[in-house]
C-alpha cells in the first residue's frame, strides 16, 4: 500500500515535469484518490482514429507496480482489441506480460501503439476483428472513422 | 496404577460419581479401556504420523514446484530460492550511479547512507534488493529485459 502510493507520487511528479514532452498524452490524477487516474490520448495519425481524443480510465491496484493497472476506454472506439460496450482493452502488458518497469505514461504509449497496430487474432470486438481478418480493410477503417467522428471529436456547432 | 491416572479415550469420566477402577467408554458393543500411559503413547504415535504426513506433503509440494519451473521457467519463485540467489549478487549502494532509478520504486538506485542493498541480476540490470525480491516472488524475469533471472 505504502509502496504503491510512493511510486504513484513519483510518477505524478514525473508527469508534471514531462508534460510538454509528449503532447499526445495528457495524464491526470484524481484530486482525492491517487489510485484513480484518467488520460486523454490523441488518435495516432494515418489511422482511422486520427483527429479523435480518447479518454482512458486507470484504476491502480494496491500491489502496484507488482500488478498492472486496470485500464479501459471511456470513449467509444471501434477497435478489434477493445470491448465495444465496456471499453475493456486486450493488451498483453496489462495482463501476463506486465512488468514493474512500465509506468502509467508508458502504458498510454502502448495503447496508442495498439490503436495503430490492431491484433485481429485476439479480438474483444468480433465485428471489427472479422472485418480485418477477412481482409476488408476499407470496411474496418470506415467503421472506425465513423465512431471516431461520433464519439471522439468535438461536435461541430 | 491409581485410578485417577486412568483416562477414557472418549472422555467418558465426566460424571463425578463414577467410582469404577477402570474408566471405560462404550463404543457400540466394544469396551475400550485405556490407561493414561496408553493414551499418551497413542497421542505420540498420532503426532508422529501427522509429522510424517506433513513432511511428505512438503516433499510433494517441492516436487510440484520443480516440475512447474520446468514447465514455466518464468513462473513465481519461492522465498528461499530468491533469497539465496540475491545474496550472492548484492552489495551496498555506493552513491556513484549518476541518478539511475530503480524502476520498481522509482527511487534513486544509489543513495549513499540509506543502507539500501543493490542487486545486479545476471543480465546486468540493477535494482534495490527488497524491490526486485518482491517481483521475483511473482515472476522469474528481469523487469527491464525479461531475461530468465534465476537459472533452472
């Protein structure tokens, strides 16, 4: 408990220091609870998520960093490895490939990389996975782009 | 042997007006009569057998851990294995690490005077001993490069 709190506090200070270094990630800690964080990440360019801003919710366990944080998308996203309803993410480093060398910031970077390189063979969103596996890249891209516009972009007034 | 030393194996001497020389318990149709010494003797035997069983459970557990390690070398390690491995690879922090961090706690690796021990794993990566120990109890892999830490 004490160790996880100390480590999260260190990460908090690192995030404040490096705020400018990574403009694609904005990581914020809950005011009253250091075990709850949210992040805003920019959809990577040259993907159907380009131009969108996606919100992630982090829930950090007391055994952190020996156990991975729980991360899910709060913003709706059409991606083979993200559950369409719950936002749950299928990513090895958040499960059995976790290592304490990861930080909340680097987890965000890994999620951005996952957005750019979907893994259709371990899908949480079968529709999206099937489109990619059947080679219908265009179908996948247009669905993903549509949901990016609907859910991850500011409404045009 | 006086009567007050004689005890029924089934605690039947609870009634205070029991004046018989041999306290006996009735189990079905059989009379079971035990002297105090018999009783203690049997307790010892039971104790011994329980200890034998416990030690065979320990042996089976050790065997299972060994088999599990063959199956999954990167799996968790037991306390004794981690401690003996780290003992040979630790040294006190020296204070010339040029601000390197221990990636587990994100504290400075070499902080002179805090009495913290540093462990260098086989792959060359360095951690605070208590930090890396906690991790190796969960997974036998270097947090930075995933190299198998304690060899089979």
